[in-house]
C-alpha cells in the first residue's frame, strides 16, 4: 500500500481520475498496453489443496477495463479439483468448459428456499451463475479440466465461503458459528485452525 501511495504522490494528479475505485489515466495518455494481457493459454499449476487455480483477468490486470463492466478468468482443474463454493458480489458469471467434465451448481436465495441448480458440463457446454449467488465447479472427469469464465464486472470480487467463515482475521467468535451451523464449539474451533487456501491467482 505504501509503495502505491508513493507512486500516486509522484504522479501528476492533474492527469489522473479516480473512477470506480481505480485511478484512470487521462485517455490521451492511454496506450495499447493499457488494454492488453498475455498468457491466458498457459496452464496454471493445480498442485494445491483444492486442485484448482483461477487466473483472473480483470481491472487489476488490464487497466483499460475500468468502467467497461467485463472481465474473465481461466480456471484450471486437476482430477477431482474443486473451485469451492464462492460468490461474486458484483457480477454474473458465464462459464465455458474448454476441456474435461465439470459438475457445477449454484444455490438460490433464502426467499427461494435455497434451491440447488446443478449440471454436468462437457467440452463446449456453457452454464450461468447469477450475480451474488453461491456457486462451485468440481472436476468429475478422468483427467484435467479447463474452463473460461466471463463476468459482468471489471472488478467482480470473490468471496470464498469457507475461507470467509472459518478463516476470517480475527476469527469469528466460535459461539456464533456453532449456533449458525448447529455444531459444537470444538468442531468450529477445529475448522478455524485449518489452513484455508485461496485458489485465486
């Protein structure tokens, strides 16, 4: 954060605009590199506890996306790899399977009785996860899988449910979680001691 502040201080603030949470260049100073990202064809390592890696391409990687309302991601899955239940608070997601077989789903809201919508997707299949709803993808094929997601925000955000609930800093009071999940405090304390891996790259 300090380095970013020093960089901003060193810039001529007359040519910067703060839009949508990001500093934008004066459009007259923009160049092709502000709209470019390379390397999404490269498979990412899935050697982690989840067996998946998400490579985001949003406004943090392409400054020129700011205010355009789109972004995308590549998701690599090992065999049995999981992109765990998560939500994008600012975006709907449309997922295209490029290789492999994925079991995917989302859960509707409390008002809709938390209905689960699931589908098994093969190469070329597409599935939509509506904005803000908890969703997941699990590789159920015999080998690796790859998917590409497009999202309706230049900065969709991601909240991985288990990480947020059991890996918060500082931890949520175990009594709160024990009552919410209808388990005893020891189960909650056990979960809070686990390492909650973030597969977002």
